[in-house]
C-alpha cells in the first residue's frame, strides 16, 4: 500500500472520529430527580449560621412579649422616721417609728395591653425576618447548584471541543506535511486550542469559588465536594402571573414584615394617644412605735396613699410623641406600598424572562444545534475530499461549540430565574423532572 493511501486512510479515520464526537450524545443517562438539590437546601436551612442567628433573635423577641405587658416591679421600703440624733433613742419621741412600706405603680388601663401588642408584633416581624432569610438561603443554594451544573457542562463541552480541535490540528499537520494545506491552518487550530485551555483554567477556578460559597451556606468545609445529578430542569409554572402575584401577597415574608410593621405603628399610635392619661401609684406604710419609757403603750400607725401623674408638660412630650408616631405610620404605609409595587414588577419581569428563555431553549434544541451539527459534519466530509478550506471547518466547529455553550447557559439561566421567582413569591413553586437529552 502506497504512503499516500495510508495517509488518506489515516486522515479519514481522524475525520470519522471528529464527526462522531460532534454527534449528539445518546439518551439514557440517569438524570437527577431533585433529591440532591432538596438535600442541599435542607442541610443549609438546618446549619446556616446567619439563619440560626436570625432564629435566635426571633426567639429572644418572643420572650419579651410577656414582660412588655407586665406591671412595673413593686417597691418595698424600710425606714426609721423621726429618730432623734442626740441619742438615737426609739422610745424617747412619740413620733419615732420604724416604717415598712409598699408601693405599686399601675399604668392607665389599656396601656399595658398595647405595649404587649407592640412587643408581639415586633416578635412577628422577627419571625417574618426568619422566613426572609430562609428564602434567601434557599435561593442562594439553588443558584450555586445551577451554576455548578453549568460549570460542569461548559467544562465538558470545552474538553470535548479541545479534543476535536486536536484532531483537526492533526489533520492540518498531515496535509501541511504533503503540501496540501498552508501553515496558517495549523496556527489557527493551535490558537483555538490555547483559548480553550485558558477557558478551562477559568472554569476550574470558578468551580472552586462556587463550591466554597455553597459549602459556606451549608456550614461545611469550603473544599467539600458536592455530588451533582446528571441533569436538572424545572417543571412548567402551574400558576398564571396574576395568581403568582396573589400568592406573593400572602406569602412574601418581606411584604408581611412591612404589613406587620404598619400594624405595630398603628398600635404605637393608640398607645401614644393614651400616654396623656394619668398613671397611678398605690402605696401603704406601716409604722412601728416603741412604748413610752413610762410604760404607756403607743399604738402603731398605718398610712395609705394614691398618687396620680399629672401630664402638665404634654405639649412638649406626649403631643409631640403622637405627631412623631403619626409620621412613622405614614412612612410604614408608604414602605408597604413600595415593597408591594416592587414585588409585582419583579414577578412580571421574571415570568417574561422565563417565557423568553424557554423559547430560546426550544430554538436551540429544534433548530440552531441540529443545523450547526449538520453543518460541521458536512464541512468535515467536504474537507476530506478537498472541497472546502480548513478555515471553514474550524469556524463551523467553533460556531457549534459556542451554540452548545449558549444553550447550556440558557438552560441554567432558566433554572436560576425560576429560583428567583420562588424568592419573590415567598414559597417553593417548582420541583425537578427527568431530563434526558
């Protein structure tokens, strides 16, 4: 067999290998069903330090509800009254006595219950804050999870295309050695291989960063590995945009916290209006007297008293507090409306993005990728018989690789936007489904 025929057969085998690598992978790989993601989310919700800190804060505020509605501590007094300083005798003077007293303050009726309600609503807002942090932790875990999936698939595509370009470089070298291809073809292939090597370095670095963030959320060592499913996709949205907005109105913890803050300020206004009403103190003193030196019995004394606060400075104090609380209430209502408007706008934006991403994904799967793969296979066959230039083969392979990358980024962007929709709505909306492709 002549050397030229051997060379042509070798080139044919290389091109056949390249065409095979360019074909879609066979279906049948077991896909993830979401168990791994659910496990990661559950672990983060159990172990996340920020969430635990927020929970402890909420528990502390819950413990402050009863004290806020309790009476002030009573005052117990012990005293010597009218004690002569010349000899400090207890029986010399008739008015000398040993006193024991008791005083209890009573706020005007209704004030304590309002203070307790304010503390309860403060605890409710802390509980809302816990739910907000839970939602944020859940979203961040999902985002890292989907970005890790994207990183893995882009790495796989980069390695595959590096191997493809290596094969093309071998073909270009073979044709150059017999004078059928310019040296420029070799340089082009080498440049693209170097570019992919540089991309792989960046992808490995990004994977380390994503793992560190995910493990930090789970309170695990930053270098701990995470198993990923073969693939993951979200189910269709089961609700319309208006239904999602209505769900968010009752589920979004940030909105609930704003609503509870308004209720707290309304209660604070009621309390401020009551502060002009007087508070009371009830007290009693029992005075023990010694018998006279002559033996005459001296009876003990008993004193009872009621004291009432007189708010004569209400123009500088209570009235100003009412005015300040009115403004706080107005601010709270405006803040609630602003948050509600932002939630509705975000839901509309995200649902529109999801629809656009799904359309793009369908276009990749049904049009762009199949066409690009057919174009690469055709150019490879034509190049083998000398009908097209090497640059056409190389550009076609690069275009296919870029389409595959964009398809993967679109798929994970869809998953991330779905997780963002859950964050805005305030509850989980999606589960996983099998995705063999």
